[in-house]
C-alpha cells in the first residue's frame, strides 16, 4: 500500500492531491485502508483508561479519520466533475461500505459513553465558546445518528442507512445518463432564431462531437436548453426539448427514478420514526435555523400568494404577446421563455445577446476576484503546473494583501458529459488550527458552454450570477479561521450556508462594479451606461416566474419529507396533488420535478431546499448594511469577514445579528423581488 498515492503523504505544491498519479484502481484499497485506520483510532479512544475529558475524547475524535476524509473528498469530487463508468460503479460499491463504517462509529456504545460523560460535565469544564460548540455538536451527532436506540433498532437503522447511500448514487447516475442521452439536432438555421453567435458555435461543436456532419445539437444541460427555449421560434422543437427535460428519470426505462425516489422517501420516513421524529423534515429541521417544518411553511406561505399573482400577470402578458405573434393557442411551458424574451425586449429594449459580450467568463471570474480584493484585501494569483483533475480546471492561490497565504481555489467552468448538472462548491481540504495551521483548498464547479474555435465562452447574466454565487461559497471556506475543521467554512446549517453565496451576487449588477469588470471581449469597451440602465430597469422582470418555480420545488421537497408513512401514490400523482394544493399554474413546472430533484434525492438538501429563500432573507437584509454605508465600506466589510471566519463555530443567527446589529427583516427581499 505504500505505492498508493492516496495513502502517501502528498509531496505536491501546497499539499494538493497528486491527481496525475492517482488511478481508479487506487481508490477502493485506499478507502478500505483509511476506514481501518479510523477504526483503530476510535478503538484507541475507547481503550483509554483515563477519565473521559474534552482533550482525550472530543478532540481526539476530531482528529480521527482525516485520511478517510481526504480520500473521500478527492473521489466524490471526481465522481461529480469527471466521472466514467468505472468511477460510477465504484461509487455504488463504496457508498454502502462507507455508510456501514459511519454507523460502526456513531453506534459504538463505548465511544458514546465517553462522549456522553464529557457532555454531562460540560458546565463544569473551562471551555471556550468554540470548544463548547464542538462538544455540543459532537454529542448531538451521536444522538441524531441513533446512539440512544436499542440494539434491534440500531440494526434496522444500519440497514436503512446502507440502502439510502446506494439509492442516492443510483438516482444521481440515472439522472446523468438521462441528461446525456438526449439531443435535439437542428438542421435549419431559421430554427435558431436570434440565438447568440457564441451559443450557435457551441451547438455546432456539440453536433460534430455527436457525429453529425452539419447542423446544431442542443442537449438537456442548462447552458444548452435554456437559450434554445429562449430563442428558437420553432414551437414544435421547443416542446420536444422541454418535455424531454421534464421527463428526465421518468421514462419507464433503465434510468427511471420513480421506484428509487419512492423507496428513498419511505426509508427516510422510517428512519425518522426510529429516531423519534414524526417525519424526515422534523428530523432535519430540528438541527437547522428554521427548527420546524411549520416555520418553513410560514415563510413560504407568506410569499406564495404575491408571487403567484405576479406569475399570473406575467402569464397574461406573454399570452397577449403570443396572440400578437399570430398564434391562436394557449401559452404552454415551452413558450414561456421564448415570449418572456420578446416581452423583455419590447418593455426594456434589452436583448440578452447585448449583454453576453461583456460577460466573457474570465471577465466575470476576474470580477469576482476584484470584489474579494476590494472587500477583504485578497489577491488571487493563477498557478501554473499544479496538479489538476481535468485539463480545463484552473488553479489559483489566494493571498492576503501582505502576501500571506490564505488558501487555494480550483475553478472548472465548462459543461461535459462526465460532469453532473449544476454548479457547486466543495472543500478538498478544510481550514483548521488543531494541529498547526491548515490552509483550505476549495473547488468551484460550473456547467457553462465551452469556448469553440470561433467564439469564447460568453455568459448570460444568470450564468454570471452563478459565478459570484459559488465564489461566495468559496470565500466562506477560504476565510474560515477556527480551530476545528468540522466547524470550519461551510460546515453550517443548510439554511445558513446559502447566505454568503447569495449575498455576493448583489455586487454583480451594481453599476459601480459593472464598470470595473464588464468589458467587451473584442473591443475592451466598458459596458455602456445605457445598457446598465436597461439591466437595472429589467431587474424585477419575470420575477413571478422565477419565484414561483423555485418555491414550488420547496413545497414539493417538504411534501415528500413531511410524510409520516411510506408514500402510497406514484410520484407523478403525488407531485400533481401537491402542486394543485398550492395552486401552481399549468404553464410553470416546479424548478425540479421529483424524478430529477437531485438536490433532495441525491444531495444534501432533503427538507432543506427552502434554504435558498431563508438565506435570501438574510442576504437581502444583509446587503442593506453596505447600501447604508458604501459598497466597499471597510468597517462593514471587516464585520462581514468576521462572520465568514467563524464557520459553524457559533450559531448562524448569532453571527448574523452580531454583523447586522439586529435580527433580519423580510422587507428588503420582498422589495427586491417586486413582491412588496
């Protein structure tokens, strides 16, 4: 095993993974060796003859399994961003083994007895606030994992966790296969409409890649389907690609997700019952800022009527435009984006194609880096020759203004078949100070249209928001300054984790900031004031649609996870019933239908998809602190950096109120979305 690079010390720049030396065959033996190592570390804690205390139990437990964490982050990062059949098969194989290993530790009675003994004497210990937080979170993690259950119940819990781990991998792999297998091949140029030239070139390149001699291929990846629905005048083709997107995982074939998600919902319901909760949502939210499903519903129900009214008004305007276009038919889901673009041009004289030349992806990336410099004094320097897991991945060192090393960030911008849909941030290594200063290594992943021979990658404004969003997550990880890695960076409740990412989006469209980074990719011209004015004037356009499709998915998530018994309806019927209950209009689908809702069935957002909205209350209110001073006010930025530096070492609401000086209010969010 000494020849396995995953198990060796990494003699690489900044201690990054030696990606080029790692082969797929290394992962399984490395996983098993690292699990055995962690087991031995835990056994050493339980065998300790000293009276349990914070140092010999809680801190030692914090040190356990660091090699396994390191290997897991490399492997699952690869599985998300550059997978293949062999990697996916291995993911399915290792998932239940890892689940069993976690259960072996969480359900170790001797270990829990030591943790419990330290916890019971917490008030008598001289712990600083972060140490107390670690103790509380450690104890809570054991209880929530079933440490207090009877042996028979623990046995059932182990079986449930193993099956859930495998089903989650199955769901994700089915979705990826369904997304990659579909295309609309267009052979008539007229069917492209006013599609921006960079996207035409990308579609032509995709057609060549798929074996076509000519024409343009459009797929179900967001950078492909969204602009096609927005610009193609061919209603039949729009319907075809829209319906294929909406049926992902729901085609009664080998990649069908209906049985998988139904079983997942049933298992989560059963597990919640074993742990003493009435539903999975009650279990999850008891450890979140919201605390209960009722409080989440309170937020959703407060905003839903206004959002739905706005969406209906938008629908009526689109329907009128459709009739003006000479089409005597009812507006459908595949028409919305097409006619929304027409209405936007009519109302605001704003064509999104006007914007794209000013949002070439490196300009947007550098704009995000600029915000970090002006807010926090950070410098970002590109690194050459550093190991990467894909040739398109870029690596950067982040430094303080005085040259002190902060951490590293990898950025991988372009869509490919080996990458799962969406955009995300991960930590390859978390910041900590327990055993010396450990600097973070962060990754940002995107799915933007790749450059072609004829065109660079030009982003939509929404894509540009995504860059700032994920970089906001990255800053949360990079600026962490805590002792314990399990509390650092984005290790916070799900409904707080989106606050730092969403708040950074606010700087993107500020005129002062746009003039700093948004330059025409060919001429270098700064984005014109007239175009900025159009952008600002149209900021609330189509917000009814955006809010309703997102909130419908929040309601759907809660519907699945407030079940108190296994679902007794097919997913499509269950989903339709919930959408009818909230009054969702036919022209809008929930942002994610059940069979491709990977956030909740293959990710960490089950019962937590509402968190974006919860965090948006914080981010809209929080950004007002900068509006009340200035966009780069040093005092406000310093207070905000302190919030970021604390990770999960303190409760999120405590951190927010310390930053803002009061509890958050919802009015700035309602104003931003035009719902006030």
